[in-house]
């Protein structure tokens, strides 16, 4: 059961995971105090964001986004980020599948600055045209 200790750890984790925080300490708080708790989609997504955007470790971000989508199948930001990870790894069919979940369910309400890509995909009539290999300059 979640209680005051979990809530305190969550607040501490959020402060470290923020743009001005310390991503290394966010990972420590997650591993020591949050990872043993019941699966929580937004904590897993945040930890994926820390791994991907703050620490730059793509392969560590993927399991967190996968856990977030498993815990909350309607969590659009986690599906979007999982698609981003697959795209960066060059697994384009899985990227497309993650993004398609959002489009199929019309769950495109993202408040992050990264939400613009989902809006463009949503407006596109052909997802296959929207998801393609990156140009050589991105390799």
C-alpha cells in the first residue's frame, strides 16, 4: 500500500527529475524507494524521461516506458515516448505501432513540448509516410 513514505519519495524524485534537478539522484531515489512500490505509470514514464533526455541512455529508458504502457494502456505520453525510443533505436515498425495506439484511440492530448509531433501525426492521413528512416545527417 502506498503511504506517506511513498509520497515523500515521489516528491523528492520529481524534484530531482525536473529540468533543474539532478538526474543521477533521481535514479537513486527511484531504485531505492520507488521501484519496489506497486507499478505506477507516471513514475515509470518520468524515469524513462530521466534516462532518455537527462542521462542520454536509450536502452535504459525503454523498459520504463514499456512498464508505463503496461500499467496504464491509455497513458498517451508513455506510448509516444516508447515510440521515440524505438525510432531512435531504428526499430521503425515498433515505433509506428506505439504511435498508432495513440492515433487509434484519439488519445492525443499531450501537454509537453514534444506533443507537437503527435499532433502532426494525428493530422497526417498516412502514418507510414510520417514515420520513416531518419536522414543520414541524423545518423
